[in-house]
C-alpha cells in the first residue's frame, strides 16, 4: 500500500493508505468493543508499517494471533485498556513494546498541534489523534464522523 496524495482541503493534504481494522470486529471481546479504539489504532499502525514500509515482523494477524480481533484483545488486556478507553501513554507504550518485541527500534512522540500532525503525515508516518466525546476537549460545534 502506498501513500496517496489527495486534493484535500487546501492544506496540502495527504492520505496514508492503511489497513482496515475495527474495534467492533466479531473476534474482539464484546466487553472491550466500545473502548478498544486505542488497541485497534495500535493494530492499524503496526500493519501500516508492515504493508507500506516492509517491516515484515509487524504483520498483525500472522504473528501468533489467529485474527485481527485476537490481536486487539491482547493489546487491550496487556497495555492498559479500560472500560472508558486507553490512555495516550498506554497506547504509546503498547505500540513501542510491540515493535521492540518484534526486533525493531521504536520511539513515539506526543504533541498537540495541527502542524506536527501534518508534518508526520507528509513524511509518511501515521499519527493517532485522541479525542473523546466524554472528556474536556470535545468541541460541540465541530462535525465528527465515525466509521
């Protein structure tokens, strides 16, 4: 999968192609599904690096996990998944630990500005943006769509 440029919204938008995973996958434990967005994001990022960057050991569902959902369950159970979500630090450390355990170096960064997100994407590095309807950063006048 190669990154695809999009005509976008005038911000010089770029779209990174990524595999599809769902926190509502039939193999994700039903008690995890409503709050498995962090573990699912870990799966998407690992698989992106496998598919787009040739990191062969980062294949998610052929690495001791029989399904995508089984991998998501493991990330949830082992990296701080809770009934209300996974913390930013839990997701970062979970992602780093998985990459390191598979023989690669890993670092993550945390930032909170559009320019940094755009720079990472423009450099073909996926980003995870945390936002929640139930916490203080929810913007009631914005339009959100969930897939």
